[in-house]
C-alpha cells in the first residue's frame, strides 16, 4: 500500500512508530514499545534505521539520564499527510 502510494521513506512497521509520534511527539522508548506493540530490542534497531534516514531523533532527559525520548524530525512531520 505504501509503495502504491509512492511512499518510500518508511516501511509498515516504521509507520506504526511514526503514527504514535504524530499523535504525541517526544515519547519515551518504553512507552513507544507499549503503544506500538513492538519489543524493545526490535524497536531499538528500527529507531536506529529511522534516525539514520532522518525521520526521528533520540535525546536523553535531564531528569533521568536512563530515559530516552523519541521525537520526529521536520522530514517526518512532512510525511504525515
């Protein structure tokens, strides 16, 4: 369906991640795993690929250095429509 629509920037499982982030940006990885139904190890690998593609970025929080928030880039925001 994505290919038929000419969308090549992300695949189906990555679309699940983007959908959650389009609803709420700056989500902790644990919450993202819960909301997408993806295992944390699977999610971590997918996030690395998405970060390399310029779709998301990860940043630590000042409150808890162990917590990492996932946010959209402008490129990913432009793909929402």
